[in-house]
C-alpha cells in the first residue's frame, strides 16, 4: 500500500498548484482578452499532416513511409492512463511488459526502448519510467528506418511525442477514480501573460495499487511551457517537465515445461520491500524564425537529468516445485542527456530542401548492488522483506554524437514526388568500469534514404522507399568488447494510401522487408561473426470518420520475423496482431465506443523457450457532456480475459512473465472553465 502521508502531501501540492494557476490565468485574462489560437482540439481520428517523418510539414499522403498518428481525441476517448494505452492497436506496435516499471515498445518486431522522442528530440530521461499522458497532445509513429534524419536508432522505427504548447486559452481540471484504488487529479491551464508572452501549465498527480499483490504506484508531474512571439516571424517555445514517480517493479511469474505456470493474475513472487524511485527534470527551447515564405530556420536545445534507484526481486530458476529468487538493485546516479539541433528549410522551384545538424551527449553513472532472497514455493508464494541494498559504483557510460544531414523533396509535378535524404554521423561510445576497465566504440557512418511517391489521383498515393540506418548495441547504455560494431539495418517498403469520403477517412497499407546485421567482434573490435535478423510483413490501417459521427481506428499486421542463422523467432513478437477501436456520437452530448485487440502467439525466454498463447481483449467507453461538464467511463478487458502481456528480454523471460490485468474500470470527471 502507498504511504499515505507522502501521497496526501503530493496530492495537496498538485491541487494547490492547480488552483493557484487557475487564479493566475483568470488575472492574466484581465491583461489581455485576445490570444492567437494556433490549434483547436481535433475531433477526428484522421490526421492530415505530419512533421516528424520528413522533419517538415507534409501531407501524410505525400510521405514515402508508413506513419501512424494518435491524436488528442483518440487519446481522450481511450481514457489512456499510460503511453501503452494510447498506442494500443497501432499497426506494427507491440508493448511487452517493460519489467512492470516503464514504457516499453517494439516496432515491427524490433526493440524501440531507446527510440522515443519528445518534439523531435531524444527522450532519454524517461527510459526507466511511465511517461505522464497529461502533457501529450498527439503521438506520431514513424515505421521503418529513420536514420537518414534521426541517426542511430531502432530498425523498426521511432515514436515522437508532441507536447502541448502555450497556443490557446485553456482552463480544465480532471478528477479520476478507478479499479485497484486508483485516484488522480490533473489540470490544464493556459493563457496570455502579455501581448507577446503566453503560458500553459499541465499538472498531474495519481496514485494506486496494481492487479498484482504488493505493488503500487504514484506520480507527480508538473509541466510549464511558455511561448514568446517576437513579431510575425519568430516564435520561441520553452518547455519544462518535472516528474517524481514511485512504482513497484513487477517481474511476473515463472514457467514450467515451456508454459507459464497456472496461477491467478494477482500472484506475486516479489517482496513488499521492492521499489523504484525516479525523479527527472527536462527542459527544452525551440526557436523558429521565418525569413520569408520560402525559408525558415528551426533551432532546438535540450537538457535532461534523471536520478533513478530500483531494488527488485527477480525469479531465477525453478527446481521441482521451488522457485529460486534474488534481489537486484541498481541506480542511475544520475543520467544526463543534452543536445542541440538546427535545421534550415528552403523552398525554391520544385525543391523543398532541408539542411540540418545536431550534437548530442548521453552520460549515465551506474551503481549496483543486491541481496539474497529466500526460495519460494512455486504455487504458494509468500512475502519477505529486506533492508535497502547498499549500492557500489559500477560503470559510467557516455555516448557523444554529431551529425550533418540533407534532404531534398522534389516535386516534378502534381503526380510525382521524390525524396532523397542522407545523414553522416560521428559516434563515440565509452564505458569506464569502476574496476578500471575501459572500452570504446568509435565509428562514423552514412545513412541514406530514397523514396518515390506517385499520385494517380489527388487523393491516392503509391510509394516505395529504401533506406539504411545504424544503431548502438543496447542503445549505448552498456558496452562489451564482443559488440564493438554498430548494428546495420536495411529497409525496403512498398505502400499504398488513399483518402476516402471527402478526405474524412484514410486507408493505408505497406509491405516491408527489414534486414539487420548484428556483428560479433573480438576484443580488438574485429568482426568475427554476423547474425542476421529479417522481419518482413504487411500492415493495414483504417482511420477517420467512417460515417457521420462514427470515428474508427483499426489495423492489422502480419509479421514474419526470425533470425536467419538460427531460424528462431525473436522474443515477444507475434506473427498476427489486429485491432478495432471506434466511437459513435449518439447525440450532441452522449458518446459510446469500444474496441477489440488481438495479439497472436509469441515466444519468450530466448530460442522459443516458452510459448505465450494468443488472446483478445475488449475495451468499452461511454461519455456524457453537459455544458462544461464531462463524465466518462472506460472499461478495459471487459470480458475478464486471462492473458500474458509479455516477458523480460533474453533468457530471463522464461521466469519473468507478466500477466495482464483482469476487468477494470476508470471514471473521469472534467470541467472546462472556458
């Protein structure tokens, strides 16, 4: 159970900040009643444009790549409490367990833990946490290699979180209560401070237990943002996010004879002493200047710092009907990320040119420790306690990268569009162990991409793209002499897009082939062996307004993924996934909705050691709005389906399998002051 004196203190801070901020907004409105509204809440699930895939504002139809966008309305209708709720059902996306303590995604079967961005910048400080949803306006998923513009990263793609800006008058407060003793309060408050300066503040506090015994969570999140308008040509956005999060890591249940053991979904083999504490601060500045209608410059800089400590019970081995366990502790003390990016966009003749460069640094100081844990009866686990483990210096990892990149989008005519991109990266990854052992990866690579779009009709596009990208093993947070070479990925993709019903509904499909070389090296860094992964498949997505007042978001993915040298399927990668989510506005005030998600069979534990059975879950929602009041009920896993979310990576996955939550509900009340 959460310590109540801490929870009440944080809750009072959140409420006090919300009320005082609302009073401030009310006073600000006396200063000026006029404010430029850059964006209003879009009621449609369909997105028209995207800024992430090509780093410029382009219609989705003209992008030679598969892109999915989850907008503000869809996030709200789903009642998304964490990022995984919002991305549920997006074709190509799967959410393994994340060790029960963080967001974790795969894209087209490849791990994307280190490939989440925030406003186009790496979001490294939140890799070991659940991100708050209160400051996210929309989510953009770029599938396939994005190395030609973003550099090192996942073979499957990336996720870009677009945060709320100080671009409108807003004053809204939300109260939430739900299953597993969940309580939450949040506020979204913004307005003009002067004729040139506006602000916005998002605050959230939530706490609750889990469907798993002896597990709980609490999060305090504060995100002020400011916008300075310097004439008609220059905008400056300053974004700050602070988060304090406490969550119990959940390592799940073991398996026997290639199957998870049959126990209730609430079963825990962990200790009530287990914990994870995470405190982070992120700050970013974004300057945009338009020289004229054809030329504009964007410059961004960011800094983040996170301090994280975890001690958790891990299942080690099953012997007869006994489970061996141990307690592992580790910390980031701290991790710091910083960087700068500058891009010049020029539009002349049939060319739309992007010239960019960036420099980034990630430094993580790691400490570690642990203690023993008693063995547990396999089918009747009991609690145990331990003193907080002492941590000792372990290693320091640092990744420095600089890059230059160039992109030319050529419009030969209304029907033919060619996109050519290339990026050159210089990367240095170092690891200094406390024992004195040092290791370094130093490399430079060219990441090219070419895409061609043909529009036989103004609402229809056929495209093809090829690209190459590189990634650091383990995202650079760890290094080993046997992994001294970057991972090389090649993508080829053919796709079709069409806008239907007067551009209210979009249908997309893509056929793709992704091949990744995973080189093994000797202690001198010389490649001695290459393992090859191949992920190929097809995706379908239908999104938008099917009929008047009927919004739909649906998709299907077929993914044939295997290691070509061993023939094994990778961990936690289903061959078939499908989803359907839709809402219908019955009256001006009353909306109902629901959906079904199917996840196919998967293997975990390495070398197809344990099979997780396919499952489907049904989610429901209903909302009623009266004037400025909105009440919404979301029910998840309405049929109380038993299922497995996934497992930890590698061989440990055979003893650390997370079960999904039973039927649960969340009730939200919100009030808009303006």
